[in-house]
C-alpha cells in the first residue's frame, strides 16, 4: 500500500482543489463518485475506507451507501456543502504566523484561496493550524459579537468553524 499520509494528502488535493487532476468531477455539493475516485487515484476500496476512518481530523465523509465521498471542509473550488447556519461560541480562534499579522491587522482575516476563513474552537487546535507554517500565533475572534452584528457562521461536519471574513475590529492580536 502507498504511504497513507501521502495518499490522504492526494485525496485532499482531489476532493478540495483539483479533481480534474485524475479526470473526475465533483457535483455541486462536493461529492465525487467513489468508483471513479478509486480508479483515478489507483487505490482500493479497503485503502480508501481505512484512510477515511483513520483520518485524525475526519476530513472526509462517505454518503450512506458509500457510493460517494467528499471533503468536509477546505475547498477552493466552489461547492455548496449545504451547511446550516450555527450560533458560534463567544470566542473562536485562528492559528496563523507572525509574517501575516501586519496584513491581517489591515484587512482582517480573508478566505484567501479557500471558500471560507477557517476558525478553531480552542487555542490548542489553533496552535496546530498555525504550526503548519511556522511559529504559531493565535488570534482570538469575537465570534459572538460578529454574530450579533449579522455575520453568518457554519460548523463543518468535522468541527471546523467557517465564515466568509473576519474584519480586524473583531480580532484580538497576541501581545
Ligand atoms: C492567512 C487545515 C495575510 C491565514 C487547517 C492563513 C485548517 C492572511 C493563510 C484549514 C490574511 C490561509 C485552513 C490576510 C488570512 N493577510 N494573511 N488578510 N487573512 N491570512 O491554509 O486557516 O489539514 O487557506 O492566517 O487545519 O491556515 O488541510 O487557511 O495562514 O482547518 O484539513 O492566510 O486547513 O486543515 O491559509 O487552514 P489556509 P488556514 P487540513
């Protein structure tokens, strides 16, 4: 079997960003046909099921009869995950790195290449998100106040909070 982490990263690429890489398409809700994915990615159903079950962030979901699969969040291609609006806790967190702070102070948090700004429910998770890029810096987001002011929040099936943008006035910077 191919290295599991490598295959999982490849799956993220296909299911969030570039399905065309293996000649498949996602439907408007982000679902890929499992049969096509297995052929295109050259993996077995057993391998796919193992990756989905073992994924520490539960990044992927099958539909009920396992004929379709999608990523739970993180897309850059426009898909409608049909998530319900949800009331966030008073504070959420965003893990980033120092070199982005000046720009975030000016523009707030922007979704960049993805469909949403991704926010974490606790500091510990935000630290891990920031760590992917370097020394983590954690921003505290006044999510409750944003919601009161009319901003909309969603919670992905794997527990990531999503919103379209976070203006700088709702961000508490470290230090
Ligand atoms: C930064 C991972 C300058 C932002 C994680 C981040 C997450 C700005 C980067 C998920 C900015 C975007 C998403 C501004 C935001 N100026 N920089 N105005 N606004 N940024 O990868 O949140 O393992 O698109 O701080 O766990 O890092 O892939 O977002 O550093 O849940 O499943 O621009 O990806 O999950 O980077 O990560 P990303 P993210 P997976």
